[in-house]
C-alpha cells in the first residue's frame, strides 16, 4: 500500500480523505499548510500528494506543489480545488507535473479509481 500526503487547510477535508484512503489500506499523513507539508516531505517518503490549490496560510497550493516537487520529485501530485476560474493555474501545474485536478465536491469513485491507477498502472482499464 501507499503513503499518501493530504495538504488542505480544511480539517473536514483532511479527515474525510484520511478515512477514505485508510479504508483502502493506505497510510495517510495530513498537513494543514505548506510548512507542515514540507516538514513531512523532508523526513518521509510518499507516493502521492493531494494538494488544495487555495490554501489560506503562508503558502498557496501552487507554492506548496513546487516545494514538494523539489523535495520529492518521484511522487505523484494531484491538485484539489473548490474554486472556479482557475483553469490557467491548473494548466501551468499540469505542465509542471501535477497529474490531475479534482474539483470539490469530489467524485469519490473517480478519485479512488485515479489513485489506484497511479499505484497499479498495470491493472488500469
């Protein structure tokens, strides 16, 4: 199973995603901001990071993505957003290596399937 890092300033989202992925057998680590995410990435490896685009602390989601990508370039990055009108930002992040963007509210089966495809590409449809 994988180690998944969730970076979101909303505790409800963090807890929900932790439960969701933990039920699938993954180890889930939580960060409420860029500082916590970077601290975790400096000390621990992870396979996937889900990062909220609109973080309301010192760093926004773009900065957190870039920081984590420098620290753990081998990881897969998924962007999450509840906002609209962010297509330009998502396009830039996609060019920089973010694999996908999921809009809130999540399509749970699609999110789970996407993560499983990342982890097990040989079983992808």
